[in-house]
């Protein structure tokens, strides 16, 4: 179903990150002057992804999902600083032996109750529809759009799942060679379960997060690297567990080191025995990267104090591909009431390109503890192989194994085989 509600009007700067995979922007003035050729101003885009995914969480039946997703977009670009973009997204299911949401309510399709969740429901929706004005480093953007901030640890598009997370938002921004500033107001976030998700009782709301959301970002490129700060003020009206969170933080990237810290205060029905409880919590992330010939070595610690949550993050990019902590990090549960008391994720990574057959390998090891570094949740090993077949086609194989040490968690095995085609 294509949503019919009016979209917000938006303020934003033209950047490749926000524009997404739309191809080059046409020249503002056609050669030789005169009236522009209509085909000069129209840039179509096609993004097709097929994937088979196996996933088994111990205690649930194994799931098998074969899905195909297509995005068809059209960029009307750029004339006197104005451009516009529209994109339809549809996901079809070829093998439906899985549960397409993590609840016990059949609010998405397919839904096999006792199977392991794989969050790729059948769906069709308007993925993006925005209009933009950009001039002299300043910009305005209005509509439904993809928004990714920094490394997507707080604000992202959940690009791994077939149905993308997008925002009905208003954005204003400015940038020059060294400075970047942006402000976003949003009142609706389309979640990965899609516009076809049935949000009627007794099921929990899966279709969207509704409320008032403010994202403020600034960064500066200095001779030593990059530094930045942010404030994300999130008040979700339609999910008491996620509730409210006000996060302020800062980061620095200097050579091989990335360091980040943030403080959050908020409310959540999970924060204690009361109907809604206040909390405050700390976040920290320290990463060191070392280049060793053709290989890249990474070591890091990401720390989330109990109740710290990132409901709009691309969570799959953090804490292991098996998504053992995805619901806790989003703020939707605490692993059955008390098993989850924050997260300390110690990890090592290794990546290398130029392997036989043109393959790229990425591998990760994680060791997970609670926020007091006293109780171990478990460990995880991840491996990814990527093969770029040509400029339009990329193949991927990914496997993950989470082994639980805490009785509040279960072992997880996951394998994905994927083909991406983009024009």
C-alpha cells in the first residue's frame, strides 16, 4: 500500500550521503543555453537486491527466507538550485518459512509463529519523496528521505534489511571546506517492517515511530583530523518502552584513533517497576585501526550503560552480525526482564582485499559483557566475503555465530547470500 498522508516540508544541504545512490547531478545550465532537454534533467535509478537468509536462534525453529527487493527512483535535477526525487520500494517473498517480525503477533507477512525472526516482510511503499534547494553551501530539503548521521550508531537507515528506514523530515544545513552543520525536525520514522504492517491491537506498533524528533549535528575538519558534536532529542509517542531519550555527545577522529562519548537521559517503561521511569546513562566508543600492507586490523570497545538506547540506529552494523542485542540496543526489551544490564563489546576486526577471484574478506570477533564488566553474555565470530562482479553487480556471503554464556540469551547461527544490482 502506498501511503497517502502528506509529507513534511524539509531544509537540507546537498551531500552524497543524504542524496543516496542517485548518480551524478545534471549540470544546472544546458550546454549552449536555451531550453533544457527533458532527459538531461531526469536521472532514473534502479536498485535490486535478492537474498537468501538462514537464521536460527536456539529455542526457535530455524528460518529460511528468500526475498527480492526493488527500488525504482527518478531524480529531477538540478535547476536554479532546485531538485526533487521520488522512489518506490517493494519486497517480494520467494521462500516464506520465517517469522518477519520479532513479536508473537502476526502483524507482518509471512509469519510462522515459532520460527526465528528475520525482519524482511513482504511490503510495498513510497520509500522517498523529497524536494531540495541548495545554494552556496546552504540547503533546504523537505519530504520523506534517507538520513544517516556520522557512523549510523544513533541515526541511520538500517540499510541491511530489505525495507529501508526513512524519515518524514525537515532539514536545514550548511557546509564549507572545513565546517558542516545540520538541523533536522521529524515527526515520523518509517521502520523496516513497512507501511503494510498491521499496527492494530493486540500487536505492538511496528509500522513507524511517531512523535517529535530533533537531530543537531556539527563537525569540523582540522589539520589533525575531524571533531564533532551532536544532540539527538527523541520523544516516541507510540511505544512506551522506547519512550524519550535526549542524547548529547562528541567525537574525534585523529589518524588511526576514533573516540566518542555521549550522555543520555530519558524515560522508558523498561527502566524499572514503575509505569514510566527516568534514567540517565553513558555511551563510549574507542576504535584503533592499523594498516598492515594489504590488510586492515581493527580493535575497539563500544560501551552502553544500562538503559542507553539508540532506537533510530543502523544497529546491524554494531555488536555482531547475528543481532543478538538488536532489541536491547533499540530500546524495545531487556532480554526477558533483567538479563540485559548494559553492554560492553570488545571486538577485533580483520579485512583484506585483492584476494583470489577479486574477493574482499572481512572478519570480526566479539566478546560481550554487561556494563559492570562482571557477567559475560557470550562471544561471536563473523565472516563476510564480497565480490564486485562489475560496476553494477556485487555479490556477498556473510556468516555469523553467537555463542551465549548467559542463560538470558540463546545461541544464534546466521548465513546470508546476496546479490545487489544497481543502475
